[in-house]
C-alpha cells in the first residue's frame, strides 16, 4: 500500500476535542449564554471590547497575562526560597483574569453552534483553573505552602486543558477569523484558492 494514501489513525487529542464539538447536550446552556450576551456584544462598547478597532479578537492577547503569571509561579515553586514570589505571581494572574474573561464573553455571542459548545467547556475549564489558583493563593497566604503548590499545579493543568480548547476554537474552528475584513476583498487573498483547505498542511 502506498504510504501516502494509507489512512492515518486520528490522534486521541483530536478525538477528544471533536467530541466536545459533537456534544449536543451542551446546546441548551450554550445557546442561552449566547442570547444573554448578544445585546451587549453588538453595542458600540461591545465592538470595542471585542477588538473591532484592531481587526481581530482581543481575548487571545489578554489570556497570555494570567497564564504567563501562573506558569512563572510554577517555575518559582521549584526554586528554594522563592515561595513569596510564586505567591505574588499567583495573585497577579488572578488580578489579570477578569479582563480576559470579559473579552472572552464578548466574543462568545458571535460563535456558531459547534463553536459555542467548545467555548462553553473552554470557559468552564478556565473557571475551574481560576478557582484552583484562588484556593492556592489562600493556602499560600495562610502558610500552607505545600497545599498551595499542589492546588497551583492542578490549576495549571486545568488552564492547559482549557487552553487546548481555546486553541481548537481559534485555529481548528476559525472563531473570529476574517470577522472584520474589508467587504469585497478577494477570498483568494484572504484564505487561498480553496478556503476549506488547510493553510499550512503537514
């Protein structure tokens, strides 16, 4: 058999992400949340928050701050004598979370059915991560450093899973792609001759 034509098995992460896309049980809460957010998202302020002035969503930029702070906190947890630095980084991530959440919610109203399913689980994963890092901060503040480190590691794991869903939403499902491009632009210039083809095939 020609190796080029041999069917390759679908990697497990792909199957897991696709399962979230296919989860029709999420449609009730996902649609309800979209309806709730649609009005604010379509307002003038909503357009600013969503990044219309920049030409693409702002949420992917905002999430780098809390995630970066939490990654750095995990790194400092490995260095003896740097527990206070790690605690402050956890706090910095928590302080940067509300703006990232606001920007993500502003984008949610524009998603289609399958994207909303992924977006809902993405949001739930980030909520879990935030709760874990909040508990980690409290434990660290009360001197329970080992517990704080464990909760932080769990929070980072939750944030990583949520981040994988966010990446799938943006890159595999194309959420927010070409949303504010100039009307009349040549599709071939925007997405190639075949917009459905992978931009960077492996």
